[in-house]
C-alpha cells in the first residue's frame, strides 16, 4: 500500500540515489521507501550497508562515506521525531 512520503524519506531517497552502493540495492530500497515508507529495520539495513562499504581510509571516498553516514543519521533522527510527534498528536 503506497503512502504519502515524508520530507525526510524523500531526502533519504535522494541520499541513497547519489551513493556509491550497488544499483540493485539502491533500487530495492527506493521502491520500499516509496511503497511503505521508512521503517526502523530498513533504516538499520541502509545504515549497515553504508558502514560496510570498503573504502581506503583517508581517500576522498572515505570522507564522502563519513559525510553520508552523518547525514543519514540526522535524517533518521528527524524522521523518528516527526513520526513520533505525528502519532502523539492523535492521542
């Protein structure tokens, strides 16, 4: 069931699309995000995939990966906050 994509989810999609992860994996995640939205499990799977990228330390790719990890963590934190505040207002 497709749902409305939150702004944080749209930014995560953009972040995934510009990453150097395998295209098949990126396409799977993007379709999951668009169809079902972000879940804790999917967020953890993406985080682990970013962290496991084999890159030589000190290279520009390593700096890019670190920046991507920080940006992803911030987006997940914002997503959690907006999801929780959305559910809180319903009670």
